[in-house]
């Protein structure tokens, strides 16, 4: 699992559950609850399913 922290508002409104996305960010830490945590994330690509 990957937990992404975004710097710009509205990114989460661009994708829906089930979409395949490519994210880019800086590795921050591994967390037992959240998995890999990335900061300063940006959406590189979005592929709509359905």
C-alpha cells in the first residue's frame, strides 16, 4: 500500500475508485499502518476503468 501526500488541492477529485494512476513523489518513510508514505506527490497519468 502507498499513502500519497499531495501539495495541490483537487487531485483526489480527479480520480475515482478503480482508476489506475501513476503517481510521482518523494519517499518519506515506511509506516506499518499506511505502508510506503510519499510526500510532494503529483498525478502523472490516469487511466479510467469503465
